[in-house]
């Protein structure tokens, strides 16, 4: 519990985020956002996105389809349009 309390403190969160290269999951930690993440942090503060998009997906199949579909795109076996269609189908299937 001491470790969890430390990581969830402003000091611990800032140290973790600095080493990880991401954004703090706690508001008001005083963390200076890396300029490359400034735009993303604006979207998060406005509740227009979350750090991990799959947290709100209705099932695990959507992510698996995305990961395998990206491999197929990079290997020339599929297209972005096809991948998005497959992901939409999996998403619409729900949980």
C-alpha cells in the first residue's frame, strides 16, 4: 500500500510519467506536459478521448481485430477501409 500511495501522490505520479513518457492519470500534479503531447492532453481534459482507447470498447475482439488488421495493412494484405469496417462490426457486436 505504501507503493500504491506513493505512485498515486503528485510526486510519485510525476516521477512515473517522466520515466514512462506519458501523461499523468491524476489531475493537478503540476506535471509539465512534453510539448509533443500537448494536443493530446487538451483532448483528455475536454473529455474528448481517454489515454487508452480500448478502455471503452465493448469487447476485446475490437482490439484484436485492430492489431491483426494493422499487420495486414503493413504487409499489403489489407486496407485501412477494410480494417475499420471489421472493427466497426466487432464494436457493434457489443459485449
